C-alpha cells in the first residue's frame, strides 16, 4: 500500500518489541487514557498530542551529556517567497497554512531562524512520528560500523530467528530499509480489522502486547526486493534487529552512540509499548526531542556523519542510506519523493528528508548547506497531501534562499 493512500501519523504503528515476548498481564491502562490514545489524532486534540507524550505513555529516555554542541545563531527575517497552487506566498505563510508548531532554519551550520508557536518553546519535546524510522537507519549504520551487523544483505532471521516461517523469512535488512520486504501488511490502523489496526490497539492503546508479536503471523505478498510498500512493521523489525545485534535497548544505544557524543542539549525519549521493564521502544514513530536537537541530527547528516567535532556515522553510510532505491514518485505515492533507507530523497536534487505524519520534517540539502526542521500538527488522511506539498515547496525555496545580512 502506498503511503499516500493513508497519510497516517505512522509513529503509532511502530514498536521495537520482541516477537517472542509474552502478553503483558501486568500492564494496566485506564479507560480514560485508552480513549485518549484512540482519539489523539482527532481534531482538536491533535494540536497538543504530539508534545504531551510523556503525560499519556510510559517512556524510555535517551540521555544526553555535556559539553553541548553549541550552534551559532544570527536570526534574520524570512524574506523570500514560495509558490504553491499557482500562487506566490510569503515565507511565513507556511506557519499557519501548514499548522506549524516550531520551525528551525540552519545555513552554513548557523541558526538563522527559530520560531515556536501554539505555546511551544525551546524546551518542548516534540514527537517525531515516522521521522523515527530515519533514526533506525542511522542505528543500522552505527551497528555496521561497530561490527554488530555484518552487512545489510544479512538475512533478518540471522538476528531475529523467531521470524523463521513468517513473511520475513527470506528477507534481508536492506529489503526492510527500502520498504521492499514483500510482506503482506496493511498499515491502516484507522480501519477496523486490518493487521495494522489490531497491532496498534494491542500495543499502543492497551499496552497488552509487543507490536512486533504480529510479525510472526505475517505471510508473503511479493518476492523480497520487488515491490515498494510503506510498511511500519518493516521498520519495527529493523528496530528489534538492532536491539538484538547491539545487545542493549535502542534508547541506550542511541544515547551512547549519538545523543551523548553529538552534544545534544536535552534528553530525548521513546514511547514504550508497556510499563518500564516490560515495554520496548516504538522506534518507527515514538521518538521525541526538542527542536534544536532535531536540527543537530540534520546537521550530522549534512556533514557526512560528523557532529560536535566527531565522526559519528560513517560518511559512506550517509551517502548509501540517502541514495534513492525507489526513483518513481508514482511508486512511493508521494509526489516529488523517492525512497532510500528510511529517508525520502527529493527527486532530481541532492536534498533528502525525514518525514513524519502530521507534517514533521528534518530536511537536508547538501547543495546549499541547509537544514530545516519543521514540527507540526497538520491533518491526517487525504487532506495531508496538500499540506505536505506546500511544505515541500517552502523547503525548496528556503534551501535556495540567500538571507540578507
């Protein structure tokens, strides 16, 4: 299924869990909280849901450490325009037009614009939604560098043997990174009776099961590598695979390998699919951080894996993981976007972006040395298409913009 057919905030579909985990008899979630979780994407709750995650879910922290990577800052006005639907817009039109909560523009490693809206501020932790999948890609690269994963061509069952006999038997890590597992999975958690809905309610709403428990019951729809299908279970299995390979929770691994050495200014955290000690990280959409730390992550990708004066992610992996494996936007269902290792390359340019439901972007353009982070509470479903396309137009204009000093 193409992502554009649903336009879902797919972070709720991805949980890093063990397929062998037992149901969680100990987990007790009140009906009030369950009801909120079911309706947190409805109007008007959506406008606050993505920055109040710590109030309604158990979480696992990604700890930071000193010294902080200081980003120079010289702010200017957004004195450019962008075009959308045949009309010219002032740059700041994008804020209200696309339901923006926070916007950061970095050029030549310097913050030149930073804005918070709707009572958010620099300390607000925003949920990344499916941008979290891009963090999974980064962790695969780190595990390769650490010798914990031998190759992206390794079979998935080498690391997660419980999936033998499932739809994932015969797939490689690369198949999953490219959303080409061939597994029969319907990501639509809004529709009753779908595989995505059942896993979502059990893991995300009720916290009674590990999301990837459902991976054991999958079957094959297409040969691995043959067909693009935006499938959050693919990313969930990659998260589980990383945990198995590095022999620690991914919240700890991301902390030790990125958050601390990169000098992030605040902790991050993952939603977990159950109480502490039982639940595991939702690695395809449950990661939360402050605006500037998302910007630092974008700068790391812009600078070929370097952050805070250190080579954190191998430069070769940055190049490999952001190179489109799917070059047709007809196939991805996202106009102007291809697909790479859980990143979305902007076709016919050097730019690429992490992309999350409701309008979350970490946009990186090496050609203009630009990083833009946009955090939003935009619409879900078919209405998301126009918002996404207006944002992409804004991002392209911001990339080409040469600020007046």
